């Protein structure tokens, strides 16, 4: 089986979203998978193109990966640090909603795509929190997978004292050598939308197959976050520990190829998507 790749550009109020969709030769059912990157990620970072293509090929479903408005990436690595510095969780939820709406009508910007009615969502790191929050409120989401996901948005409280002093914290990007500013928008968003951004409460509300994948040597997000998410999602969750797995499961940017741990992560996600989306398809025909 092969998959055709189509780039898209989706302009919605306050956002200019760039992405790609992989469409397999044969589509199994009326569903699609959407992949969301995390903090300092973007659609073309490292493993995302390979991961999204593999999801399409292994599930026979269209798969999308896009850059959030607040990714800070337009044409090249972090060429819009203003957008990065003012990103928020509710902004990401809005961006993801726009992509899901476009898939429902079969059009992402000017790009025609297969129209679908159901979704599987996969998010890495901060994106894992975003997909859980979205899945808890949009009933069309029928399978979820998180990779190295944070279990709470409160980690950004660490910058509060600097913001309260009127300072702008700077996040170093070791790969590009850039200093990436972070404005207090994310804190104000958290304070204004606390219940809406409660990741563990959202995970507890899920009633769909949920694959939680995390490396036991994650240098950015502790494995305890995965355990907390799995505990909240309870009977609907499957926790997969990647032995020796880093935050990116051994992948780097530019992508230098897969590895056994990374393939295990993909298979754990594929299993959840097959279970959730195929189950829903069978229920409608009985």
C-alpha cells in the first residue's frame, strides 16, 4: 500500500495553519488520524512526517500532521517567535478544532481531502495534553494516543515569578541556538480557563481506547506523568513503557531513521486506533 501526500494551508481567524495529509490508496472507514506536536515542535520536526505516514499506512486511514499557530514556524525553523511567545492551550484547542472541522467537510483550506466523521488523535509532549482535552469535549474523537505527554498544564507556573516581575522568560533552543521568549499569555490562559484545561479530569472523562506511551528515561517529562494519565483514564487506558526511551524515543531532527523502541510506540498507537475506530464502524453496521 502507498499513501499520497497533500500539503495544505488553512487560514482561520487568528491563525495560519500549515500541514500535510497522507491518504492511503485504500481507506478502511470514514475516520482520520490527526497528529499534534508539542512545545518547540512543528509538523516537519524529526519523526513527525515518518510517524504520520506510518499511521496512514498501518491503519488504512488518512493521517494529518500540522503546525499550531503558536509553533513559531512558517517557512523555516522558528521564523515567527512572536507567535511562539504568545501561544496558549486554548489557542491550540481552537487550531485543532479548525483542522477537525475541515476534515469533516472534506476540505483543508484549498486542499480537497476525504471527508470523515470520526477521529483518532495522537499528541506528543504538550500536544498530548491538547489531544486529551479535545477528546474529552468532541464526541467524534473515538481513539487517543499520547506520546511523552504532560499530565498538567501547571508546569508553566514555574515562570510565574518572572512574569509577575514584568520579565519575559527565555527558553534556549540548543538545536537552533535561538533564545525563545515566553510571554505570560499562557499563564493568563491557565488562570482564566482552569477547569477547561484540567488534563487529568479530561482523561478521566474519556471512554475511548487510549494508548499512553512514555519512555522510562524521558529527560523532559517524568514517567510519573504517564502513570497519572493512565490512572485517570483507568479501564480505557493502555500504558506502554518504552525501555530506555527518551522524550523523542531516540529520534532526532533531522530524522535519522527509526529504532525498535520507536516502532513499539507506533504499534501501541496503531492498536488503539484500530480498536477504537474499527469498533465504532462495526457498531454502526450491527
